[in-house]
């Protein structure tokens, strides 16, 4: 999996979604990272709710999701 920038949606954050996600395919999450927080949102609902976690929590989630 690689990341690609999502289209700009009036946010100062630089959002990325999986290269496996397509504009006409299934919904995907987008992620924007800052030095202290990771922001997560639904790629189909840019203005909907966002989840924000710290880098350690994000690393734990990614490791768990990858099955490691």
C-alpha cells in the first residue's frame, strides 16, 4: 500500500488515502499527520467527523491492523 494526496478540500492538513482506493470504488479512510497528531476521516465524507490520535496510538493501530 502506498499513499497519495487526496484532493484539496479547504483544509490546511495534507490528507492521504491508500493507493488501493479509487474515486468510484469502496469507501476508504484518509489520514493527515502533524508532528503531534494523526487525523483520520472517511474519504467519502470530507466534512464529517474526524478521529484524532497521537503518533504512538496510530503506530499501535497500524501494527495491529497489519497483523504484527
